[in-house]
């Protein structure tokens, strides 16, 4: 497919210096609520001051105008499911690398998950350790989920008051010992603590059903692993979440839904008034079990990537708004942990790192299915901003809101290909995608943090401490 490469001269003004503050962004395609039109975004002190019809005025002296021609300017993406494993496991992923990947992917806000770092964010003092580690290291704005584990209910309200928007818990082993999973009684205690707050509780919703004995099968075959994580594990877990959500009226959110079989439970609970939302991820929407090669442990994640029929049902649920948002579940580890040589799916680390490719991964598949850029903004910006209580300042281009935006070419096709040696030294394409929609530049609160593979010279992202807002209507879905 031929694609128009926007030469610099077409952008109107000389390229801006990455890292500089921008006063005006001018484009023929600005995404404003439900229109895309020529406009100028006036920025001051990190906020959008106004959005006006596009003029052809030359910049007044010293004004920094970024004229991006026909490139699309849309709200910066808010990714509420990112595992940054610093402090303690920075070799898996640290704040600098994670937030650079985010900036390269048009993501202007991430919300860090409370596990894989040491210590995990499960107490107020651990949260402070996390904040100290992140300070001065983030290229995009960063908020933080707290964690619910057995017997830490006394820490929840203190962490809320310190600025976490909610908590994550696991209903099955999390993969790291210091973040144990919760049982039904733990959840009752946590829900009681959160009952009168505006916190949201996120669930890794799988419960153990002791199915499949991998010891008897070939661990390098993907189905050996897939058979140990059947749909029923998500279905039973989500049934439990739905009951608790209705019982306590605490906002609940199902992270990384993989099994479409759980959708009727979610639909029924929401019809009964449960403040329940659900996300799926880029990998469940773009990868299927039929295409995972023997030993391809880089595709291992929990819940697992399932078959093509299941994937079609996830897309249908996105279309009819049974699924509220799409995130990365960026869960990196060191290459060694993926056991690429012997390709053992059972023992390898579960997690897929896709932060920098989320936008083109989703858009490549979504545009073919008739989704619009407005759908993308709803699913990856607005609804995620609402989940983490940033909806009054992020997720849309509005006067008074943060000047967070991504500038991209939805029609630009580019290839991502990486080959790694693995599984009996066979060289297998790791990622071999032709993706639609390359990011040109990313702006965080009016500052150009990324432009054409270059990053601002220093991190300027803010650590976002989110205050408990007034009791907002517990509405879901979010449209
Ligand atoms: N400890 C993890 O990072 N776990 C993650 N791993 C995945 N998704 O495979 C997750 O979100 O459950
Ligand atoms: Zn999970
Ligand atoms: Zn995760």
C-alpha cells in the first residue's frame, strides 16, 4: 500500500525542537468531540486555552506554532494498565524506559500497576517509596494504582488519601510472591473498607479450577499452556466479582478480559445496576492461539490469548459497548525469563510488552472493522481517563484541560519486525506486523516530549496524585 510521507516542508513550519513548549498546534484534522476539522489549539502553562478555527496567521514574534498539515491531532492516550517494575526490578522495566515507550506510542498518561516492583504498592509507605523512585524519571504523566492483598485493608484508605485512584487485586497467583492473591473473605473485607469511597477496585479475574496437567503434555506446545487456563476460570471469577459489585456498590473493573464467555455475566450485572466496567487488551484483539508457534513463549500471558472465534466475539463486544476500553497490560520482564531457548510455555513469564505499539496495533485491526477515530478516542482516551478519575482534565481536547495530544498519520503504513533466536535455535519472526498509523509527535501538557523517534532531553512528566472527588454517579458503561 503506498502511503503519503509527509515531508517536512508540508508541515508548514520548521520542525519544533523536541522538549520545547508549544504555544499553538495547527492542523487540518483536529479531533474535537465528534468532529474532525481544521483548527488551532492555543496552549499556555500546559493547559488548552482555546480551540479556534484554523488561521493562516504567521506566528507572532517568539510564538511557537507547530503546523502539522494533514496529520491528525487527537487527545493523548491514557493507558491505565502498565506494569512499571521499578523500584526493585528495573531490569524488567523502569520509569524512563516505560514512559519513553509510552511517549513513542502517543500515550500521554500511564497508570502504574502495584505489582512487580519491590516493594509492591500495597502500603502507604511502599507507595511513598514508589513515588520517590518515579520522581524526575517520567516522560509522560504517571498515576499509580494501589494493591489489595490479604490483610492489608488498613492501608487502603491511607493510600487513597495519598492519591491512588483505586486498587488492583489478583484472584489467582500473580506470578510474584510478594503480591499474593485474595480469596472471597479478603474481598469482603476490602469492599467494606472501600464501600463509602469513590475508589475503583480492579480485578485480575481468574480463579483456580485445577484443570489440565501440563506435566503430561509437551510444554513447548501453546495448547499445553492454554488448556491450563480454560474460559471457566474467568467465568467463575467474574461471576464472583459481579455479585460483590452488586452487594457493596463499589466501582469494580475487570482488567484484561480474554474470554468472551464471561460477557453475558457482565451485561446482566450492569443491567442490574452494578457499577462494573471491563477492559480488553491489544494482544487479545490482534493475536490468536492458532498463530502461536511452538516455543513462542513471548506470546504467553494470563489470561491466555484464545482462538479466533473468541476474538471475533471480543470485537463484537467492543462494537456494542459491552467492553468499555482497550489498554496494553504492558507487562515486561527480562528476555531470560521468557525461556526462549527451550520454549517452555508452562515455566516462562506471563506478560506481553506492547506499550509503544498499542495505537497502531489497535487501529490497524479496528479501521478494517469500521471503527472510527472517535471510537478509538472513546476506548483508549475518554473511558480510561474516567476509570482513573482524570476525566476532568484528560482524555479530550477541551479548553481548560491538559494540553495532552498525539499527532499521527492514521494512513501511514510501517513495518515492525524483530527476529530472535529461540526454541532449538530456530530464527522465528517475533513481531512481523505491517501496522497502520505511525505516531509523529506526542505533547504532554504543552511540551513536545517525542517527535519522530527523538525524545525530549529530560523527563518532564508529572506524578499524578488523584484526590477523592465528590460522589460521582456510579455510571457504567462510560458512553
Ligand atoms: N505480574 C504480572 O505482571 N502479571 C500480568 N501478566 C500477564 N497479564 O500475563 C497480569 O496483568 O496479570
Ligand atoms: Zn493480570
Ligand atoms: Zn497486568
